[in-house]
C-alpha cells in the first residue's frame, strides 16, 4: 500500500482530521501508545486534543507517550527544550500520568549516551510499540531529527543537527550560538515501526520538500521519503504544502 496523501481544505481541517483519528484510537484503546512531535506544526493539534479533553471527556489517563527527540546540552527546564514545550502546550492541560510520559534526556553525559538511547528504544518496544506516530517535516526532509544520511533502519541515537535545522531554530533560541549542535532522536527504523503514522505539513515553505519526499526517489537524504514504504502512513497537507505535487 502506498502512502496516503490527504490535501485538506485548510490546516484547521487537517488538524481536526488527525485529532479525530487520535481521539477514536484513545477511546477504543485507552492504553494506546502515542509518538509525539514538537515544532510549530503540531501546536494546534495539541490545542484541539486539549479542547476534546475539556469539552468531550477525552481521557489520556492510561496513554503512554514517547517524544521523537530532544536537544542536547540544555537543561530540561530550558524554555526551548522539548520537555518544556510538551508540558506547556499539552501535558499540563490533560490527565496523562506523568510516569507514562517519555522524552529523551537533554543533558545525557557522553559516557551514558549509548545506554540512554538503547533504553529509550527498548522501552518503546516493551510497551508494545507506537500505535500512532505524529510527525512534522523539516526543511531538510527530516522526520524526528533524522537529518540527511540517516538510514531507514537507524534507531534512537545522538545526531549532529544539520545547519539548515539549526538556522530554523535561531528565532526560538535568539542566536545561532545558542542553538544546540546535537540532539537525541528516535531513528527512522523506530518511527517506521509505528503501526500508523500521520505526517502534517502546512504552508508554502513546506511545498518543495513535500514534493521531494513524495515524488523523488526514496533516499536517506530525505528521511520522510521512507514513509512511502510504510503500510499505514499518511501525509496531511494544506493546499499550500500540496501546491507543487
Ligand atoms: P515545524 O518543524 O513544525 O516547526 O515546521 C517541523 C520539523 O522540523 O520536523
């Protein structure tokens, strides 16, 4: 089965469609395992899930979450850490059990890195695997922080961030010198092991990389292109992101 491409009327409609899929999963399988993403793209998705929690009784009490990635070299409490992002945008507003929230550490000592990444990977497997993985796509074509050159079978590991990715983070960090140079990311293989995957991409600035990921040969230079080999992956686009397909 080839990757599904959904071009929605606008990004609000795309967000609603993905939120509905997550809600019906969590209602039928309360202990679902969610793979979560950060970045600007999924913010309205988390806002919609918070609304469903408040207004429609959607409970995350038994859900387990694994985030895709985390910067290295900043404290967990740093304003730009993904731990902070996820709590501010989502976890602090729902009933998820804090003990079921998983993110890679942000200040993992060099000597502990291999074990830390192996433990993260093993924990995902031990929970039964990710039921539903949310993804954005970076301008390098990365999913998670799987920068160009990441093979399809790579697993959770430390990665050096691409300069394009670091430049995109300058507004948030306030200067290129403040942007971390590395991160821990789930691998392409970790992501591709998810049972269902929803990649969201919105706006004209994503149009070219979306086209490359979907229409150029599958390559480790664009890790999102690997989703075309997944049995249950979908691209949820707005008309701008789909404009050159
Ligand atoms: P964005 O990031 O949602 O902020 O565009 C996407 C990504 O880098 O994966």
